[in-house]
C-alpha cells in the first residue's frame, strides 16, 4: 500500500509539473513555452549503514524533472528557473538491504549560465519530501523526512529540441530514529531533456 502511495504521489507530482519547466530557454526568444521536461537514470550512494556496521553499496533508479523559466525577469536573471523533481532509487539493492528504497519529491530554484548556446552549466537548490524503506524491526521499516538537496550539472545541446543532462545532487536527510543519525545520499543522473520552446541555438 505504501509503495503504491509513493508511486502515485511521484506520478501526480511529475504530471502536475508539466506546466512548469525550462532553464534552457534563450532570453532572446519571444515565442514558445518556457518549459523543459526530462527523464534520466540515477546512481546514488545511499550513505546507509547496514546491520554489520558497513556502508551499503550504491543503488540505481530513475528521475523525472521539469523546469519553468522566468524569462520575463531582468537580463541578469535570465537563467533562473523553478524546478520540480521526482526520484525513485530502488534497483541494484545491496544483499544486506533487500527492501531498501529511497523516494524523493522536491521543488526549488535552478540557475543556468547561458553564455554559450551549446551547453548550460547550472546550480540548483531543492527541498521536499523523502521516503525511505529499510530492514528495520517489525512495525518500523519505513520513515519520511524533509529533504534539502543542493546540486550542480550541465545541459548539452544534442539536436533540435533535445538536450543531454548530467546532474549531481547531494541530499540531507535529518536524523532517522532507526539509523541513529542523519544520512546524506548523493549521486549522479544522466538523462535527456526536451525543450518545448523550440529553440534554434546554432
């Protein structure tokens, strides 16, 4: 039931965000919707200590995001966007952590440097809800926390309205009762971005 709830929550979040995404839009462009959406494959260090006292191995997952560009702002803020992101890390679980799973739903701001029309480095800061499943004790194998997550990355022009994104995110989860301390999952996401503004940057 809880897994279905989290899956539904992320789906609703990502669909509801479709009217909200685009750090990749040139400020000079007047037409088009300043929205970009993307999907990627993630690989994260869970930063979780298993029952033997060892840190667990990395896990894989999927990420969806959407950015809405504030292109009506001043010239100095042309790269500022609102970003919404949903991530599920639940694949390649360590043997010691058979039910391990991290889900996050975050919102925040992203600023992209758009000096070059073929690549846009960016920095972001997101906040949201984190959900984690773990091999705890009967009746306590799941918890939720407010998560903060700074990150950096780059969008690279591919063709027409498609870009390739490489993203690094570092998450801060406040103290979890079972874990006995805060955890700081972090990892990379590689994905593709579709730009609804229909920009021609060559």
